[in-house]
């Protein structure tokens, strides 16, 4: 959410952000509603002042004048009462429009419609060249007996997954490794729920607009979040933190759930796009200083890259264009990891800086050195999401006999094993 005063004073910049981010919002409607609400509030304030002035006259009035003054006070009170519904309706309508106002992209963010216009910044690691016919991750899992997609589909429907044997240990190893890696870099491990109230989704910016991606629990207000960012972002909602409490840095692990609405027919095979998964999310809450926040952006990105380097996976870094960065983002980079079977990079990490856009929605402030209340800035980035990361991990490290080579950094989490699986060819 942007400050209303900022919107009034920077109409051109806000209008441009709406345009380049492809947000369905009529800024003129918002500004007109703002003017109407201001006029209505002024009218109410004037009537309240008149009623108060009238009330002061009653004790000093003559017996003949007093009944008229009392009646006038009652009439003003009734008129004010009659304006309350219109005032509340205007305030709520304006709030709903404000929730849809996008953040201003950082200068230099490429303008584009969708992910096809994202800009590649660099590539890291060596794409493998196999001296044998490589398999995709589904075939690798099946030949080792590590999955049972048919049975789990009967239980949970499509886009579900089930791992068995050493694949389970590999998934847990990757998640635990990511937690240890981030904890060693000062991030506090946090195990959190995926359950959240609707206001938490509003606070993170997933609502309004992303309701079709969320599973709702019938008969309850709770919903299932698709990332720990949702509950973690509201942990301090409405609070006033001392500046000394910042930055807050979490490595939050949670289950994650996404309905994948609108993705019919896309990535239906395997582990790329499933309804339920597990994720370690980097989250930072820092002072309202863009230089400091961009430093954290670099830290989050570096952490994610170093995790992929430790897993010995080739990847590329992409700068998201305006049409693919989401309404709340000031700056966003994706990391895409090489998937040999598709001969292309697939997104595995997303790094985002949101300024005070989320903090204004959650009412999260801190007192700066001068004692002023200031909205904090927030950032987030994937640490590891499983099982998606298993796709490039299995495929890039497969060997000619069907076994999987384990990167050195991961071996302590698998009992020292350098290879998992049995030779099948």
C-alpha cells in the first residue's frame, strides 16, 4: 500500500506504475473518491463544530431560547448519524482501491508485459554434457522405486506427489542443509504454520487479486498459505518496534499450498508444479533506508546463489520486468536452475524488495533515532523449495548406471553417502 499523500503528490509516477505493471485500477476513480471523502469529512467536522458550539450556548440561554437550541442539537446529531454510513462506505471503498495501487518500480527495472521480457543478467556453473542418454526426474524416480504417482493421485488427485526411500531422505537433507546454511549466516530458523487469516494475505499483498490461488478451509476463516512470507509478514502486525530490534532476519520453514489456478495443462508431469510442498523462505524486516534494504537484497540473492553453488547446480539470474514482478515489488530477481531434460532453465528462487508497501498494510512501524514512527521495509527470497529443487538436483547429478551423485555439501545430511540409488543399467 502506498501513502495516500504520496499518491496525491505523485500522480504521474503512480499512473505509470499502474500502466507498466498491468494493474487493473482506475486511478482517477481513486482520486475522485479521495476528494469526495475529504469533502464529506469536512462537512462532518463542520457539523460537529456547530453542534459543540450550540451545546455551549444551552446553559447560558434563556428559558425561551433553550428549547430551540436543544432541538437544534438533536437535529444536528441526527444529521451526523445519517452521514455515518456514507462516511464508512467511502472509507472502505477508498481502502479497497488503495490496496490495489502498485508500488513504484526501482529505476532501471525493464518495462515488459510478462516473464518472456525478463532480462538475463548472468549465468553461473557449467551445464552438464552427458556421455549417455540422460533421463528426466520422473524416470529417475520411477526406476529407483522412489515415487508412486498413480497411488497418490488416487488419494489426493492430480498435482500431488509421493516420495519413497532415499528420495525422502534427499528431500529432508536439502531442507535441513538450507536451514543450517542460513542459520550460519545470522538468519534465525523459524518453523511456522501455513494457516493464516485473510488479513495476513492482505498484509503480504497476495489479496486482493490472488484469491484463486489459495485453499480455503470451509467453516473457518483460515486459509493455507503458499509461502511462509504470508504468516511471517504479519507476526509483528500493528506493533511499534524499537529501532534496535531491526533488522529481523528469518529462515522460515513451512508447508506451502497453492491451487495453481490458471495453470491447467502446464507442468502436469512430475515435481515442478505441485499443490503441496515444503519451503525454506528468507525474510528480512529492516529500517526504512533504501541503501540498507538494497544491501539486504544482495545478501538474500547471494545466499540463494551460494546454496545452488553448494548443490553444484548451474543457474542463471534474471531481472524481472515490470509486468512480471507483482504489484508490491520495487525490485525483483528470479534465479532459474538448469533442467537437462527440458534443456532450459526453470525458476527455483525469487528475490523481492517491497519497500514499506507491506508494512503499511500490516501497520508495522518502528521508532527511528529521532523518535519518529516510521514504516519498516521488507524483503524476501526463497532459500529452498522442495520437491521442485529435486528436479534439477536429480537430473544434473544422474550417473550412467542410474545412481545419483550427491554434492559434497549435502553428504553429511545423508550419512556421508556420495551416491544414492542402486545401479539399474
